[in-house]
């Protein structure tokens, strides 16, 4: 089956932001009197605050969770957002998919403001058919909401004509709940074993390697 649309995660997939998010979360937690090691925080990156905070601090009430999420967002935007760099060939990969006639969607647990910033940095707005973010849904990944919203914007295509590209187990889990398959990249810092266990159909070191193998990858194969 030909892939007609590709849903791309952003953080850790197209831009090198995961470690910056770890540092921002560390500052947010410490400012509220909580302390976690960097790996514990990293293992939750890919979730929005609505999912990440309850996992690490299940006893907090909603206002406390939201306050931590707001603190993370404020720290990230003030101290780290402008330092985030696109991965090599990220723009070229989006251009390749667009040039192949595939619809390109950004589907991220980040905010719309952050995604707009990254698309500006990538100079890739012209390649993107639609964007869905945490601002569009009630629940972030690994809930399926962000991908469900993306599919609706595409007119609800058959799941086997759509592929996801992401870097975390939460991308893969959210996609699977929509009947979608995921090509995973290792650039977000998650192990190959964790991504395979979550159900990735293929693994690449990063988007540059995926672009180099595009025609033989699950994105480019024709049946």
C-alpha cells in the first residue's frame, strides 16, 4: 500500500530538543521542591505535561500539575527554545515527502507556538499540510488524541496509507491506538530495544539516515 500521508513528531525527531526539555523540567521540579535524576525525566520526554507530571508525581492535584507544566514551559521558552537546532537533513526529509506527493503533518505534544518556531527555523511551512499539537486536544501522547486530530484534518484516510515518524515509545503507542505504524529514529535518546518493544516497524539512527534510505524505507515502499 502506498503511503499517502506522514505524521511527523517534532521534538527529538526533527529538532534536537529532548535534552533541553530535560533541563527545563529539572528546573521546574527543583523550583517546586522535587528532585529527579536526568534519566528519570528523560524517560518521560515525549509526553505532554498532562501525562508526564502525573507519572512522576501521582499525588498532585490538578492545579499543582498545571503549575509545574506552566513552569516547565516558561523555563523552556525563556532559556532553551532559541538554542534548539534542527537535525541534519530534517528539512530535506520533509521536502522529500512533499515532493513525493505525500501529505506532511506535524503531530506533536509541544505547543503551537513552539511548532511554529521550529517550522520557521526549518523553513518548512510550505511542505506541511497540517499541524496538530497539545493545544488541539485534551490529552497528549501516549493518548491517541493528537494523531486522531491529525487524521481528521486529513479527512480520515485509511490507516494503512499513513505512517508516523517519531523518536519515543509514546509516539509509537499513540500511533498504534489509531491503527498506525511508526518508523522510529534514535536521535531522541531512547534505546533501540525500547522502541522495538513499543512496536516500531523500522529503526534509523536519525532523519538523515531515513532520508538516505527513503525509497526502501516503509515511507517510500510501493505495493
